[in-house]
């Protein structure tokens, strides 16, 4: 059966642990990179830690706001209250618009009434022989001394 040792033990007397070449090459390359660029790597790690510490608060705030927004999107109660608030706002705006339209219509009715009264007065003057009221409005004032 393949005695390796002399006393019937299948294992050799002296065990040697040989590292695979790949592991040895990777380890030696890693050590060489650290020896060559160690200070740059240390500076880079320190810079990353500083930047992380500096921007961590704003990052957390941004994440929290994203979570709240996603919660608002899918929470039925919040969405319903937001829709109700939008509807109330629309109603207020529509009421304001209706009030403005009513005021405008009232002003137009008053203008029409004034025009109608003016036409009636002009016609009455005409019937009395007083003549029409001149509606001509000159652009420039005429100086009577020049016309003589």
C-alpha cells in the first residue's frame, strides 16, 4: 500500500509546508507596493477618512430626506392629506377668480348702463333742438388766437 515511513505510517517523517507560487508572488508584490508607495497610500487613506468625516452629516441628512420622501409617496394618510390641501388651494383660487370675474362683469354692466344713458341724453338733446354733444376729442388743444 505505499508505505512512506518505515513503520507502516503512510505519512512522511518530515513534513514540509510549501506555499503555492501564486500566494507567494501576490504577497511579495503587495509588500513591494507598500514599500514603494506607502506614504502616498497613507496620505490617501487619511484624506478619505477626513472627507468621510466632513461629509457624513450632509450625507445622513440627504438619506433621511430621501427616506421621508419615499415614505410620503407610499403613505396613504400623508398622500391623502396632501391631495386635500391641494384641492382646498384650488378651490380658494377658483373663488378668487370668480370674485374677480364678478367684479369685472359688474364694471362692464355699469359702463354699458352709462353708455346707454349717454345715448338717451344725446337723443333727448337732439329732439329738443340743442344738438348732439360732440364726441370728438382733439389730440392737440387748439389755440383760439391762432385760428383768427
